[in-house]
C-alpha cells in the first residue's frame, strides 16, 4: 500500500473520494462546468494536522496537488486532471472576538456562511459581490467588494494566518509570510485559518435598483455621467455601488447594487434618492436590511453553475471611449439569464496603502468584467464569440488608460504577466517565495513566480 493510501486508511475521520466514489461528481463540480477538471483523488482534511501530514506525504512522493476552497475560479484552476485536490470545505469554522473586532475563519469557509455567522454578533466584514465564493480564495488575491471605501479590500482585512508551509509545518504566519498571502494568495502555503478584521454594523440600506429595459444605452450613459459627476463632488465612504447589465425578467437591464453601509438609514435614503434619479427606475428592492440578507438577494441574481468564461480588464477610469464600446456591445449580449456584464470599482476615497501587502493595484480604477456565461452547451459558442469581440473592442481603446496589471483570479494564466501585476512589489514577492518555497511545492497556486 502506498503511503498516501496508508495514511487515509489510518485516518478514517478524513473523507476522500476517487472517480469510483458516488460523491465524486458532486465534490469535483465547480462554478464553471466546462473548466471542471478530474482529479485523481479529492481529500477533505478537517484540521491543520491533517493538512500538514498530507502536504508532507504528497511533496515527499512528488504527487501533484491543488488547494480548493469555494470552487469559483473562473478557469477551474483549483483542480488539475490526475492531481490530488485538497478540498478545504470541511474547515469552515468562524470564531468571533467581538471585543477585538476580529474573527478566525477556516480556510474553506464560503463567504455567505461567514456573513450569516457574523450577523449573529451584528458584525460585518468586506465580502465578494456574489458571496457563494470561497472567502479565503477571494481575500488572498485582492478582494474587490462593495465595502472597499469604508473598510478596504479583502487583502486588507487579513491580520493573521495559520499556514501549512512547503515543509508541511504548521506555522503562524509572520509579517513576511502575511505580506505574500495578502495578494500572493496560496503561493507559499495552505491557509488553514485566516484571522480577519470585522466591524460592528447592525443595519444597512441595500438592494438592487433595476432601471427600465427600454433605452438601455441611454440609461447606461446617463447613469454613468451622473455617477462620474457625483464622484467628483464626493461620495461618502458608506456608499458602495456595483453596476451590471443582466437579462432579467424585465428584459436586458442596467441593474445597480446599492449598499449604504451605515445604520444612519435616513442619510442613506438621501443617497438612494440621488442614485435613483440617474435613470428611469423600473423596480427597486432597496430596503433597510442586514448585509447577510442583502447577500442572499444578490446571490439569487447569479446562477450557481455555468458554462463559459470571463474577460476582466482594469482601466484607470471609465472614459467616454469605453462607455461607447460598452454601449455598442453590452446590448448585443445573448439573451440567456446567465450572461452578465459588470464593473468593479476601487474609488479614490478607498484606503489605498499597500503596506504589508503585495497587492499593487491601489490607485483608483475600474475592472470591466465581461462574463460570457450560459446554462447550456448549445449556446456556448455564440456566447463566447460575443464576449471575445467585446473584449477585443475594449483592447483597442486608449492604451494609456489601461492599468499595467491584471486581476489574477479573473485572468487566464497564459495572459498573466506577474511583473506587470505586482509592479514595485514583484521583487518582494519573489524574494519571500524563494525563501519560503524554494522548490515551488505550491506549483498549482494561482501566483507563479
Ligand atoms: C460568481 C463569481 C463572483 C465573484 N465575485 C467577485 C468579487 O465580487 N470580487 C472579487 O474580487 N472577486 C470575485 N470573484 C473572483 C473570486 O474571488 C476568485 O475567483 C476566488 O479566487 C475564488 O475563490 P474560491 O475559493 O471560491 O475558488 P477556488 O477555485 O476554490 O480557489 C481558487 C484558488 O484560490 C486558492 N485558495 C483557495 N483557498 C485557499 C486556501 N485556504 N489556502 C490556499 N490557497 C487557497 C487556490 O490557489 C485556488 O486555486 C468572483 C468569481 C465568481 C465566479
């Protein structure tokens, strides 16, 4: 019996599945169906000790392995054909320290489950726009969020981590290791537990403003003009806005996720009136609520599994030239409910310091996301073709407005230029990686130096 089989036989508390197991298909399934790989074995550790033993056995025997959290990598990179998947989803605890405003969260916690647990303490933390995403996988690579102007990005929340390193040792990350984890992801270890900042917030004003489908182009242009003007005049940090175009029950609509992150609901209502005046509103679900309930609503707007891919391009600002391209291509998006177009924005009023982190895109910018996704293989080609021509048109716009980086989780590995992504932080990352994982044991982490 090989060492891995012996270890699994002796540790019956660790569940695992191979291709003959009844739950294999379910366990390996991920958000993007056509990128889902077929690992040799899916192993579900339950503790740091389990992972430590696993990493030691796998590396000593040259068995390739990947780390999987929420399975939302758009290119399916958390699993590799014929490699072992270390599936973190059973390490999903949340321990809250209300007094210190921190929480210790398991490396496999799903963002929505974290938000629900924090709600019991009337606390919140920044989270992805769709909270079916794995929390750690989101936070360690950057972490765009509707709460960035108030609290910072996902990477900025990480204040500690328990890690299994390249030697299989369990360690508390020191400042050097934390610097790499904050933006370099799993490049130097498996994050068993992250210690993160949390914030008291019992109520928010939040929901979706769905503009009327007729005149989509005019609605997008008008909204954007007003948005840019209001931004120049000064937005409060409590206001988070995510613009996207979806195929909803009313047709193809500009939909705006509105999150007023303060219990001063009266002030929030003023901003809601302002934002709602930027176009003809067809329907609004914005109401006093909690962050967890708001996220349940936003998750219902996004499918749980899709065929497709993503194009994500960071620009300094949404110029009239970009708006023209969007207004030409977005209305042509195929009519499936899964296809989406959206804009993440890091505003100039967000906390921008990258001290103690290698995440380098700290100037104000937008990430334009084209999501050619569909529920059926039959419509995949046409959907992909739409996304490609939209992306090509964006690439032809003024190069000086492009940021010299890409957002790693939303960019295929072949297009990643890590020197461009990390800029002045590249050498720091390279040096720490060379010290902590000289033999590149974590060869399937998203960040490869
Ligand atoms: C529907 C959807 C919505 C999204 N929304 C946002 C958003 O609002 N903001 C944003 O910034 N991004 C967003 N993303 C991108 C998402 O944050 C990243 O793809 C993220 O890496 C997914 O994490 P995961 O754990 O779900 O995925 P997985 O595929 O399980 O993991 C991705 C990678 O993360 C690493 N990883 C995960 N957990 C660990 C761990 N415990 N230790 C070490 N490495 C680990 C591994 O290298 C793995 O390959 C979204 C993606 C989707 C599909």
